[in-house]
């Protein structure tokens, strides 16, 4: 494993946070019943265990535990505020960048605790790339958007090849090949999102996290991104947050359903192969949510 040892350990939680963490984790509390959380078949990219997260004093994840399968698409669904974005950001330590966040529990990426004292968060974020809700190309040319990470990292190979390969992989090459010097901001929303995916791919990641990548896109652009997600799953582990049940059903292999209720914030209710989740949910609350009864 080549995640290197560079940065100092995370600050330990202060006494109050630690006390809250201990109180929040009596055995079983916040955990779904065992039959509502499957273990995926095959290789595992992430093993998440007893994960709790607080923003200051406010808890946003409670006892989340699940395993994410390698080279599959995993969807995170649930009503607004249930902790989907918080959970997906835990997978590449993006929450570290938010002041006042305390995390307990484990996130193992291919057997390495990514919150371990000896892990470099920058390398974590390179391997585990992220695409956001609103396409966010840099105000630079299409070419420079894709080449950016490689330049920063002192890439010694052929940049033109890297840019072409990444744009092809993101299903954008044919639309932009004659316009590589044009600003990334001049593209349509769907093209901008594929440019952001190309930019992530150029860093040679292993995992791509997508937080509602289609919510700002029209239906045609959405379908293109969905097709792309399926194709990318041949080579990459994909985790996608979506509010769109049809999208989860169309693109994902596994689905995790999360919920916040009066007692517990940000807990996993059910995790299953997508087909099972949508046809025979194990938990009544899952059934109510996917059939549109709330959220
Ligand atoms: N940076 C932050 N600081 C403080 N609280 C936050 C922060 N980000 C999220 N929260 C809170 O944590 C809880 C979970 O939020 P999160 O954004 O993870 O939900 P979500 O499921 O992604 O919702 P949505 O579907 O609306 O995007 C919410 O109560 C939210 O207000
Ligand atoms: Mg969100």
C-alpha cells in the first residue's frame, strides 16, 4: 500500500466530544438489524465500521457500518439531511477540511485505516477522487482543466496523451477535440460535469465519489453521466449520492438507505444489492421511502 506517512495525526477529540462519542456508542445502538445490511460479494474497497461524526456538538452520523464493493456502483439514498454527503466525504477525508469536525470509528480503504496517524490525506484524495453536485471546472481551458493535477504533481509523461485519454474515458473527447483551448466554463452543464470527471480521472484514481452529480443537469445530460458511471465501474469503484430513485435503480449495484429520525441522526437503515432493495426491502422505512411516502 503506497499511502505514505507524512502528516501528523488528527487532533484527538476534546474531553466533551470524547464523552459524547462514548455515550453514543453502546453496543447495538444506531445499528440496523443484521439482516438489513448485506456483505457485498467479491473484493471490498471500503470497510466502514461504527462511524460517528459530529459537526461541533451536533451529531451527523451514528454508528454507520457497511462495506463497499470494488469496481461496482454503490448508491447512497435517503431524505435531505440524513448524512449522505457527510458519509461520502468521510471516504476521502474531505470532512477534515471542515473546522470542528470530530470522527470516531473506522474507514478502511483496501485494508488501510485512512484516518490512521501515518496516512497522507492528500494522497487519499488523489486515489479517491470526487465530483460535486455543481460542475466546478477551473476558469481555464479544457486542456488545462484536465492537465492541472498532472502539472501540479510534476507528471513526466506525455500530457497531450493524458488529456486525450482522460477526455475519452469521460466520454467528452469527440465533443471537444477541436476546442481544447476553449474555456471549460464555455461548455454546457453536462459537458462541464464530464470535464470534471475527466479532471478526476487524469489523477489516476482508484475510486470516484459523486455527490448528486446530475442534480443540476437536464435528462439527456443525466443519462450520459449515468451511462458513463456504468462504464467507469469496469475500472473504478464508484460511490454516488442521489435523490433520484430511478437513477439509483438504473446505475447502482448496491444501495445504502440512510435516515435521521427523532432519536438518531445519520444512521444506516438498510444496505443491499440494488435489485433486492427496490423489490424486497427488509425494513418498512426503506419501503416507505422508495415508494415515495416521505422524503
Ligand atoms: N459543514 C457543516 N457544518 C455543520 N453542519 C453540517 C455541515 N454539513 C452538514 N451538516 C449537517 O449535518 C447533517 C447531514 O447533512 P448532509 O449534508 O450530510 O445531508 P445530506 O443527506 O447530504 O442532505 P441533502 O440530501 O440535502 O444533500 C444535516 O443536519 C446538516 O445540517
Ligand atoms: Mg448532500
